């Protein structure tokens, strides 16, 4: 069974205040008021100007490998699951550069933008199949996160996006943080994403809760459990009002949906789920054997959910 054996979460110490540093975030005062007062966003982590995105992301992965004393030859896959476009010289992508830095000659490295902010769920689905092709003890290194280096990346309808880097060691041999089930659903009518029509946006908002419920039910069915078995939900960090509606519709106690990071770090793309899941465990909100439900949505009408046994 696929397991998340170790994690390393890197968030910049520099936090811009959305209500006061709005110009540096590329937004106006009126927009900052809407996002801070109505949507619940307060701070936004941003990397320092003397650090590049590649340096920042690679450090999270390298530090994790060193900390866990991973045998490099055991790494079979290095995957960078990202939301925004990655532009670089052919043959020198971030996962390829990371593979070279680690000296991981025995692995395949690639990036995936599949399903945008649902890329974590998509990658876990790939890895639970791919790792079965290799001997016991084989591992994958999954890198999430990115730097919002444009206004379009920093500001989305659902929130303010923060910089983050999250690295995860994955295997089929771990006895905790086990993946019991997952699901992804695509509502193709929203394929235009951020360039969608007003009519489609209205439909999306109208049926959003139903879309979440559908993918959650599918993930629970894949795991062979029910919502009553779930102790906590680790969501992506969209505005709090959406999660209030989802909690009512499921139904699921709102206090068991981890929303504490929305005001602190904003929406950190694909890293949200792992950051929130890590904090749920760190804050002892769950105990060994409890089930957590990871739930997210991506631009283009994609929805994903996964059931993890702590």
C-alpha cells in the first residue's frame, strides 16, 4: 500500500500583509479588503528577492533526502507536480536538475501539470501503480509547490497564492500515512479555466459543493470507508465561506475541517493538502490509525480527494 514515509515543508519566513502590502502583491486596496475581510486571507508567504524558484524548490527535496538518509539508488522516480507553467531550457527541467544534483542515476524524473492544484492526487495515483514495477524498498521523491511570480499566479478568484515547497518520500512499504483510496473527477464544461465565461462561472459556483461531494464519495468508496470514519479533513486553502457550505452539505463538522492556515499562508497551490495534513498531525488533532480526507479542486473543473490513514 502506498505510504507517505517522510515530508519536508518549506515556507518562506517573509510574510506580506494582504491589507497593507497589497501593492507589492500586485493588487489594489479594494481587492485587498475583499480578500482579507470577506475571504479570510491575512498573510502571504513570499520568497526573498535573492532566491530563485529553482533553488528554493530543490532545497526542500535535497534537505529531505539528507535528513532521512535515503539510499539514492532506492529512488526510482523524481516527480515535480506543479500548477503553473515551468519554462526552461530543454533537457534541464527542475526534476532533471534535481536528479543530477542527487546523483540519482537509477531513476526516472519528470514534471506533471496534470489537473493543476489536483496534481498531488494525480501523482499519488500514478505512483501507486508505478512503484509496483520495482523491488521492495523502492522509493519516489515527489516535489510540490511553486513561486507565484506573476499577478495571474498570485491572485485567483478563490484566494491569494503563497510561495511554498513541499517534498515527500513515498514507498509501498510504510506502516503509517497510508493511502487507502483516491479519486479525481473532471467537469469538462469549465475547460477554459481562468478565461471562462461569466455564464460558466455562475454554473461552477452554483454546483461547486455538489462537485466536491461527488469526488469525496468516490474517494471514500475507493477506500472502502464512509464519511463517518473520517476524523479530519485537510482542504486546499480557498476562502472559508466555501468550506462552510461544504461542511453543511456533506454534512461534516466545520471544526474538523482544518482552516487554520487560510489566514496564515493563503493558497499554496498543490502544497496546501500536505501542509494542512502535516499540521493536523503536528497539532495532535488526530491519533495513530485515524483517517484523514484530503480534498482539493483545480482550475479547469478538476476535483480530487484522497483518504490517508495516519
